[in-house]
């Protein structure tokens, strides 16, 4: 057991600590035994003390003189891993143990006869981790020191001495007694939050980098497109392959070249965004795609769908749902050919300005006639290739216009042309006029 | 020949009470018209809603298109019918309803006209004579429901054209006056 230091100075039955060593508070546990693997060791039922540098075991005996008290210590640096031993079915009744694997490969076990194993293990791991990071920092600083020494040897100036001193000073601070106790813990916590902040900010810079790359991709796609156009003109060959065609259209659909952003538009952000959205919707004929292709620039699209398609087209500099909603609210104010509309159920859609419900009703009645007199929301959604929600809203709107009427059964609702309004076939004879 | 149902009776939405106000109003009108026509044709004066629905009466159940009126829908229709004065609830639970395919005022006019035409003013007639008498066989109020008849006579009473009084054997008698 070369890892264990068997001779520790004991003064008045307490182990003597190093200058830079502190006892971790609450981590002095009584009635702990040490095993070499499975075998017993001479160290049985003593006090175990966790310090910032070592784990110290001291025999508990009240009457022995100091030099006869058995003790040992295990330095943190010689430890590879520690883990609590999970006792199986057969282990019921035995004391909880921790397995300690040393860098030399040897295994030690600490048996906690009086419990507190998990607590000890948790703190022990923490201390080890801190020790490792300190060790690593030390190494780095030493390397830096070496480099600096090398440079100082070539150009010996006094200015380099000061940073050296500072680094060594900070080094020493980590072992200061001010790191113990509650203030020490607070310091550690602060340090940890600082570290998290750093990690977070780093993560977001990564995101920015990604967006920069996406910009590059867009410019690349534009370049490719123009290059292909040129090539096409040169060759003048109309028989380019379908694959090329697809690729070209893909590039075209890559998105909006210069998306309006908060940075570029500032206070006019929503106005500009609204204009761009409108232009884009006109160009791509977003609404006509929604109406089953019956008419250009008619139909409506749910705001959620629009949000997805629009952001897909932007590719980078994505906008928030709220920004989109505000931009849509500005349509009418800016005299753009769209408008936003909220159905009673809360579904919000963007609709062409020219479209009104009468026109929608006409289209739907046409579809109803083609479909044998009635239609369900689901059926309409498949015919018009719109969402079920939207299809239902359309039908309900037409119902409110008294153009449709409903038939509710267990199977669901279907809609019919409203025959009530046109019906004049009443049979009951008019009331008698009193003579 | 049995009652001829109108064509809208075989339209599916007819059996769903429409949520849109105007459409619903028109629909209720159509239903009331159907109920009144049916009752007039079959001389029905009283409808027990539960009974009709339980027995899948064809007035509220179209077997061909497999659509039926629910109990609630039926009540909505009859409420509306009573609202416009073509009936009256017979019980608190609103299960039985009097259907007046002629309002009592109309019956009163018809009866009084017949009395004048047949010169029976200032004579005492029993209700039975008005309902089942040989002289009234060709009249529309022949076989008229007793409740409805009394309602009608009360109307005439108010106009001081008639006086109802208790006759022998708990039979009601009525005397018409010429004005």
C-alpha cells in the first residue's frame, strides 16, 4: 500500500495538518474501518477526517500516548476514482462502503459502521474535483511560467516580473484559510456561477457563428445560381436535365436575399417586415397555393403556417411569432393587399384583401354541389389542401352568412346548402280573418 | 291517403336545430308548419313528446334518412309554437302539449258563424251537440277536442256572444246570443 502514508505526526491525539491544508467541516466521521480490497487492514474503527489535501484515518483510543496511536493518510493526488459500493441482496446488514481506486491500480475500501457514507462520498468527490482543477491550473501556470522565463531570458525586462508575481499570488490564494468555512463556500458558489455564465456566453457565440455561416451559405447559393444562369445563356441549350432544373428551383427557394432585421430596420422594423412579408407572399403566391389552386391571390392561410413558411424562407435571422403578428396587423394600415382576420374560435389567418366570405361561400357551395350535396370539414380540407382547422372556420363563416346549414350526427357535422332560407313551401293555410 | 310530408322533411339538416339565428328562425317556422299541417290532417289535438319520441313517431323520425329530432330539439320547436299562439303546455314538465292548428279565436269565429247561419242564437246547445251532432258533421270543428272547444267558447264569452253553464250530468251547455 504505497499510496498510504503510514506515519503521520500526531499531537494531542490530533493529526498535524500541512500549512495549506484545511479540514472540511462536518466531514469528521467516527467508527470507520479501512480494507485492502476485500482483506482487513490493521486500521479498524477509527476517525476519518477529510481535508483539502488528504483523507486521514486516526485510531480512537483515549489512553494511548501520541506516538503509539495508529494513523494513516491518503493524498488526494494519488486517487483515480471513488465510488460508493452498492450492496446487493447478500450485503444486507453489512456497513455501507466506499471503494477508492488509486492511480497505482490498488483498491481500498472505507467501511462506515456508523453510517453517513453517502454524505461523505458526495463531499469527497467534490473535494477531489476541486483538487484536480487546481492541479490543472497549477500545471498551466507552470507552463506559462516556463515560457515566460524563456522569453525573459532572451529579453530580460522588469515588466515581465510583475505578472509572474500576480499569478503566483493567485495560486497561493486557492490554499488560503479564507477558502474555508461559510465564506469559502460562498466564494466557491460565486466561482461556479461565473463559470456557468462563461459557458453560456460561449455557447451563444457559437450560435452567432452558425448564423454567420448560414449567411455564407445564402451568398454561395446566389453565386451558384448566377453562375448557372450564365452557363445556360452561353450554351443556349434548352435541354438541360430535370435534375439541374430542380437544383435551380431549390436555390431559388433558398429564401429571401436580404431579410429585414431589427438591426437594419430599427424603429421601422415591423413596417418593413410587413412590406417584405406582403411582397414575398405575392411573389410566391402563398395564398393561391392554399386555396386548392382555384384562383390566384385568394384563399387564406393560418398564421402558424405562415410563420413556418416565412421563417423557412428567411433561413437566417428568424423572426418571433409576435413580430409576425405585429407585421400582419400593419397590412391594412400600409394598404397592402392582405389582411389579418381572427375567427370567433381564436384561429388567426391571413387573408387576401380581395377575398370576402361571399366568394368563399360561392366556392364552397360549388364544391358541395360537386360532392353530392354535403361536405364535412375533413373532406373540404383534403379538397382544398388546407388545414382541418381552417376548413372548419371557412364552413362556419359561411354558415354565419346563412349560406350553409349543418347536419349534426354522432358521426360529426356535415354542411349543406342552406335550403331553409330559400324554402317557401309552407302548407298550413293562412289564419282565418275574423268577420 | 296518408299525410304527405313536405320535401324538406327528407333533408338531413332539417333535424338539427341550426345555430345561426336567421336560419334557425326559418327552420322553426318550417317545423311548426309541418306539425300543424300534420295535426290538422290527422285531427290531432294533443302531443305527448316523450311518447312520440319513444315510439319513433314518423313526425319526428325520418326512417329513410335515419334522422330524428332529439327531445330537446322537439321542445325548442314547441316552445316557439306556443310563443306564436298555436298551442299550450298541458303539464309543468312540458311533456304534453296542446296543438292548436286553429287558434281558439279562429274556432270561436267558425262556431259563432255556424250558429248564426243555422239560426240557433238564444238556444241552449250541449257541447256534445257541437262536437258530434248531425248538424255539424260537415263543419271543420266536428269532433273538436273538448279542451279546445271550451277555450273557444270562453273566447266567445269574453265577446259576450255566448254563455257557458253547468248543465245536467256534469255536461256543459252553452247559449249563444245574437248581437
